[in-house]
């Protein structure tokens, strides 16, 4: 008791703070998810080969940066799959388990001619696509043969366009939209649903294409054989050239696109705004 009294008197004389200290949460246990949220920043800057942007790594993961080598059309009768001039590509870690990843690619517009030089017909075709894209960027409702031009040619085409609007980036203009692409006739699903961007720098020197896979709750993740009363057989196999069949396909697709158009940005996964933030920060200094 005397020892306690002595300590008390000493503290009074020396001005000790006798109030109990309150510790923060620094010593508390954290779940793995909580620890990961603290470690991963919400904004990551990327700068590579004169191209820079910001993105959220919590949504898109890491990013792989590379120079894409020129891929020329080797013979006039070859398919023009992935024929492009040398460019810069960014591929993000997160995406579909088997398939599309979020990506950005930038190519010099005046080099597409060289990539198709062996075929004057294909060189003219790609120049028509470039002209069509310029027209679409001036008027987002414009189309070239029903499509918004995509200069990385390949099999397949876009089935529809929703949430279409002009969307500029620093130093250029573009168009952004939801689409679903397919190679053959198929029922719609999340598998090939993407949010895509097509743009050209203000000086006309560079083509920008970017996209991220997206999904919505009401669509199946993989291509179904039937959906809400529609089946592959009654849409695509029964008298496929008849006007009734064409009307049935249009009605089916409209039932999907109407709902997609009405959804908010946050109803898509990932939120459309997260992709838009990347494009809004995109700068090309070459």
C-alpha cells in the first residue's frame, strides 16, 4: 500500500497522466479481405511509350504493357484477322475466366495502309472503315453497313448497340457503347457482352480502341439453348430466311436491348463508370 501511495505522490509531483490510454485498432486482427483493401490503392497511374492513364486496380487488377509488332496481310487471299500496324497495347489482369480481358490498344492511323499493302482491295476496305469511323465520331447515330467500325478486323460482327454516346478523351474524340459480338447466330449471353470504346486523336494520327467485358444479372453467363421462351431452333433454324423468322429474331433482341438500355451504370459488372474513368484520363503524347 505504501508503494502505491509513493508512486501516486510521485506522479502528482511530476505531472503524470493517470487517465487510461485508449488504443486504436492497430493491434486488432484483420480479415484477409480487409488487409487486401488497405494494400491495393484505388487509383494507379500507368505511363508507357507515350501513353498514360489512371485506373482502379481493385476492379481491373494488374496491367500488362507491351509494344504490339506489326502484323501484315501476307497474301491477298488471306483472311485479315488481326492485321495491324505496330502499336501499343495494355491488357488488364481481370476479365472473363476464359476469354475477353479488359484492354486498350493504340495504333498509328496512317500505317494501316502499309499493313494491307499486298492487297489494294483490302487497303481500300480499311480506308473505308477509317472514313466510316470518322463519320461515326461526328455523328454517333451514323453506321457503316450497320456497324460501328472496329479496325482490328476479324471474324464476327456486333449484334446490337446500346448506351451509345460520344465520349471524348484528353486530346481526342470517340464513341462508347455496349455491344454483343458473335461469329455465328447464337442466343445472347454475358459471354460476349462488352463495353467498347472507339476513338481518334484530335490530330488524326492515332486510333484508340478499348473494351472491358461486362455482365448483367438477367443474362446467362454462357450461351443458352433457350431463354424466356425463345430457343435456338425457333429463332435460327426454322425457315431462317423467312420474314417471320427475321421479325422473331428482332423481337427477341429488342427484348434484351431495351432492358440493357434502361440499366444504370452500377447494374453492370464492373460498373461502367470504372471503365469510363480510364478513358477520361487517357493521354497520348507521341
